């Protein structure tokens, strides 16, 4: 039997060899450096948090006018038209409270696609500028408004088919019918709201955050009722009127701009052609480079949507 001291030295030698082998594992196969502990970098952490805060779900577009400063203010004015025969409006399936919702038994037509027969203009298209803040927002369009926006319902229809507002404003939901209604607002970036309203009742709803596209609003009691709500942080948002016209005043001039278009039948990305000093790309009006707005200008454009896009 070896002496005790020899056995002890042998055990120490084996332990040392085993520790050496373990220390080599991180370098095997991938040529990776040996980790030496986590080094905190507060500046980079703040940068990452800021980058994440700017990112909107499903939207990888860069900030409009990033690194650029407005040289003045201008107005974008335009018309959205339909090329071809639009789909016919279909009667809604009125299943209850017919004396209020379909008085006299007359058919009530859906509002999905509304085209003015004289101008070929398409109503209820939301038009809104993306990624504008700070000095590139005119004082009249700046965030922080808190006044009320009326959102009424009568004869079992929402009177505003596409409502727009600032995210800090209060939406006054009113029931002007003699029957009860349910208003279910399915916003995605803040808490949804589902409220029952007896006849003559009202309720105030503040979204709190802007949406990337209009959120659906429906009534569980009368399921044919549907409209849309688009809260944005600033006032660079419009909805086309019955004749297809829209206007967004006080947009920043001298910087690159991206203007999003949305319609309930097409969503954000749809086929269209544009007439005027602008480019059209996958549902967006691009006012960039040589097409930037000029201080004091009113830029006129026409967007033409094929009728097949709306079917």
C-alpha cells in the first residue's frame, strides 16, 4: 500500500487535471473567448430601451424625416377614386328590434364600400402620417388634446363609420336609440373597452395610446353594427368624405414623409396608382426627396383604386 502522503498528492494531481480540462470546454469547437463575467453598460441599455419604445408591432418603417428638421409647413389635399364598377351595397341582416333598426321594413344597406356616383370618390379611407414628433409637429397638430369626440348610434347604426381622434382625447359614446346597445372597442395597443348602454346613456373612453390601424367597434346586441376607431398621438390624420376628398394641414415641409392609407375592405396594403408629386408603395403615400412638401404649399394628389380591390 502506498504511503498516505503519496495518495494525497495523487488525488491533488487528478483534481488539478480535471479543473484544467473544464476550463478548456468554452474554447472547444467554436473558438469562443473564455467568459470573464457580465460587464454592465448603462448607456447601451438605455439605447436599447429607447429603440424598443419606438418600435410598433408589425411596423418596421423608419421614422419619417429621421435626422431632418422641418423647414416650414404645408397642406396635403387629395381625392381617392375608384376605377371601375364598385361592388353593390348589400342589405344588412336586421335580426331584432326591427321597429327601431329597420323602421317600416325598409332595407338597410351596408357601409363597407361607399362610392360617390358623381365623383367616383371612395369614402371612409383613413389617411394618417407616420412617425412624426418633436419639432416636426406643428403646434396645431401637437399631442395632448383632451376635448371630447362624439360617437353616437341611432337606428342601430354607428353614425360615424370611421372615427379619428388623438389618443389623449375622450370619445363620448352615446346611445340615441330607444333600445339598449353594446359598444365593444377592440383596440390592440391599450385596454379594450366593452360597455353596455341603456337608451339615452353615454360613456367616456380615452384610448391612451395610438393605434397602427383603425380598431373595430361593434355591438353584441345588434351584430350587423360595425365601425372603426383610429386614435393617433398627433392630429395628422383624416378620413375621406362622401366624395372621396381629404385634407391634412400643417404637415412638415422639407423632410421625408410617409402617409399611410387604410380601408376596411383592403387593410393597409392595397393596389393603387397615384397622380401628382408623390409615390405610392404598398398602401403608403411617399413624399420624399424631390417630392418633399414645400413651405406654404398645398399639394394636390389623386389616388386611384381598382374596383376589384374592393370586392
